[in-house]
C-alpha cells in the first residue's frame, strides 16, 4: 500500500469518526423543527410551536426553522440560475456571494457595490480571462443603499472575507500565485492569508480581521494574481476596516 | 413523472421550469439541515442573528450546487442509495458543521507529521495520538474547504469512489479528479504540519529525547 493510500485511509477513518459523532449530536434536535422548515406540520402543530416561543430556546429554534419566504426562495432561484449561466459576462465585474446575495436580489441596483476589479491582464493564450468574486463583510452593509456606488469592502474586527479569482474556462495546470497586502499609501504589509489553489484554476484567498488581517482602522489594498507560462492575471480589491457596527 | 436525475440535467441545461421544481424540492431540505446544525452547534445571540445565518448558509450551499457546471449535483448517483434530497442535505449538514467547528479548541497530542499515517504496528498510545491529530486535521479541513472541495473530499477520500465512476457522473476529466485528490491530500498534510507547529515546545522536547 502506498503512503498516499495509507494517508487516505487514515483520513477516511477520522472523517467517519467525526461525522458519526456530530450526526449523533444533531439527532438531539427534535424532528418537529425540521418538519416546520419542510412545511409538513399541521396548523395545530405549528400553532403549538408558536406558543412555545415564550421560551427563548424555542424562539431561537422557531426563527431558524421557520419556512423560507417566497422572496427568499425567489432570490435563491435567481442566484442558482446565474450560477448555471454557461458564459460569464464580458464585463469583469465583481459579484456578490455569501451574506450579500439576498440584498442583491432584493435591491438589484445595489449590485454596483463595494469591490473594484482593477486589472485582468491580456496574454498569449495560456490563461483564460479571470473574474474576481468577493464574499464577506459586515451585515449592515448588505443593505447598503443603492446609490452608495462602488467603494471598498467594509469589514470590522472579526469579519471574515474571501476573494476568489475565477477563470472563465477550466485550467487544469499547476498555477503559481502571489498575494500582496498594501496600506492606503501602497506600502507592503507582511501578510500570510489562507490561500488555496482550487482545482480548475480558481485561487481562493481568505482572511479574518484581527487574526490574519490587520485590525487597525483604515483602507487596505489586496492584490492577488495567478501565473502560468509567463502570463499573469491580477486583480486588486480594496478593503476597509471600520469600527464595529 | 420526471425523475430527479432528469430534472437535474434539465436544470443545469438552463431549463427554468426544471430549476424552479428543483429549488422547491431542495431549498427547504438545505434550509432544514442548516437550521438544525446552527441550532445545535451555533452560538447565535438572538433570533434575528440565527435567521440571518440560516438564510446565508442556505443560499451559499444551494448556489454551490450549481457552480462549475453543477459538479456537486452531477456527483449524485441514485444507484448509491441516497435520494437527491438526502444527498444534498448531507452536503449542507457537513459544510455548515465544518464551518462552525473550532478545531483550535479540540485537543490532540503531538505527533511528528512524518510519522503519519497511522501504522497498525505502533503502540496503542501512538495510535490514539495519531487518531486525535487526524480528527483535528479533518475538522480543520471542514473549516477551510469550499462546498465543492468538501464534497470532493468526501467522494474521493472518505467514500473513495473510483475516479472513473466519478468522472462518468460529473463529466470531469480523470486528470482533473486525480488533481483534486492530490491537492486535497496535500492540503491535509499542510494542515497536519500547521497543527504540529502550533506546539513547537513539545516537539523540541521530543527531539531532545
């Protein structure tokens, strides 16, 4: 058995052990709550759960399991439809992910938001065009007014974010990549983000303000790039650390 | 009546009606699993907070199903026994559970990374130590991987599905799947190294012995 196979088997056993342990813990949640989310309760059963909301724990559970609204379902549907699109839009525009899509669906004009994609380089054809996608930021800003215009991604202490440089077409080659963090004056800041080069050529860069991203208030510039055979695709995102809301 | 498999294919092909049916069928399941995990393991301070988290994660997982040509959805094989709803529900459950884990609070004993993987002939104590570290590695993978990567981890590493089988269902090339496996293993090793470096003093003591 190769070392890789032994390593895989060891990971498999550990994953199954952890999964089983967590599945047992999840069974402690009364199934009636899941039936609420699935819309399977009778009127009487639902009324009984509503009465139980006087208890804070039951109120929390009711809020979590209450069925998705039709608006929410419509927003999910729109986002899924957008994810299926076979071709990406020609305009390299930042898109919104976790924590922001609901508002994006509800306030379509607010899509102009918060991230600047500065540079997608040209080249001889080793690399396809790339698109930058950002997720994270403070909840308050999810509802940013439609006329707020482009600007930095706003974060505060404890906020996490993820930047993804996504190719238009699958790239099945081992890419090199760079990340760089600068202050508002362009001075480099030592930074060790969590970088993951995903299969198909997507570069994922994650950070959390206060642990692996500076907590000092102010604007920062993050540059991320991928390289292959001398070609490069680079994107720049502006992030601003704000006081906690 | 259309099977789930046909519905998935049509939805991924851009059929809006099929996508609407799929959303009606899957979004509530994802929501229910996400809510269960957040109620059991989350630390929401208010009803409003937990609702926001539930909606965010539900959306994130649901949209992830359709990314990259629907890799995750296409990885579902009815022949393997699970319904589409259960398959998707498990993905949601594992992804959100992983995100909520705090592996930093898990305990594990120190073992040198180059001693991995576990060798059956090791002493019982060494096996326990390695096991704890491996569980910590898996926990941290769950914190860091995207829904797609986590599903690949389950398909290729945990369930050890054959590359040819997975290629046939997802449409991914076998080369791409071997690359997935190689990167996931590399990532796991990298995390194991990070964990072992978090307590350097113990290693120094071990070195001195």
